[in-house]
């Protein structure tokens, strides 16, 4: 089983990273990105056993989280095509799941400035999306078996409250309230049949310390 996005867009000259989730039984298998409409005739773009073989594509495999990511750099018109997140099966048929990438010369109808976001445990985070026509959007957490979504203006995912605000001037926001460590992962902003993947990393908030001197001795007060 492999789970990934279905259709994404990127502006010409920009890069985009795509997550590919896989079953635990494939942890030690070679993963790769295959380019082409037909699975039977697609061509290797990059592989985890040869990760530096391409300047155009990069690949990274997080075996702990069972997710490999592929990045398509400096997108060009000829990169508008189908791709496959794939796992090599020794002695058997490889498996793959496809997605479609569209490269736009103008501003894409759905995009985010940064695909990587970081927040602290217990804090809130707001992610801004550029949306060409301010249509309804959904916020989904990508999982191996499908995804969990907030489809209205508010809801929750993994006990974290989510508020979606479609604003004027082609900007929409997703705010996640009271983050937990379980909030980390890959999410999708969904508008119609388009998706934009965003990776959220939640870390513990660093402690702060105050110092004072009493009777010529240094004391520390630590705030967690």
C-alpha cells in the first residue's frame, strides 16, 4: 500500500515536495519516483539507492515514519505529467501510486509559500494559502489508510482544533489550536481536485531561565 497526493500545481521555476506513505513491510525496500503516464512504461526519475544521481529530482526515506519524500526542482513545462511513488519488490512486481503535476507559468490556483511549518507543543499555528478564487478549502491529515479531514469552517484532527478561514484577496488560513506532538505529520490543503501538501513538525517549547543573585550566590528560575 502506498498513499500520496492526487493532483498538485507548482509555478514554473519553483520546487515542490511530495510525500509518499508506505506500509511497514516495505521499510527496507528501495523506493523511487517514476515519470510517465503508464505504470508499465514509466522511467526512473530518482531512487533511494542512488539519491544523488539527479539534479532535477531528490528523494529521502524516513524509515521511522515510513514516509519517503520526492522533490521536483526548477519545474518546467515538460514536467507537467504523471508521476508514480513506487516501491521495488525483489522477485515480484513493483507497486506504485500515481499523482499528476501541473506546472503553471502564472500563479497557481492553490499554493503555499512554505511547505515546511514548525510549531511548539501547546501553541497555535496559522498557515496561509494563496487561493485564486477563494473557494471552499478542506484541511486533511494524510495517513496510510486514507486521510482525516476538516471540511467545514472548524473541526478537529488528532484532538487538535482546526479553524479554516477563507479570506478576501485570495488568501485563506488554517489555524491549528493547542498543538500536540501527535499533530506532527503531512497535511493537505484541498480545493476541488487540487491539493497542496504541507509538513508540520511539532517540538517541545524550549525552557526559559531567569537569573538573580542573593548573598553573592547565583540562582536560576526555569520556566517550562
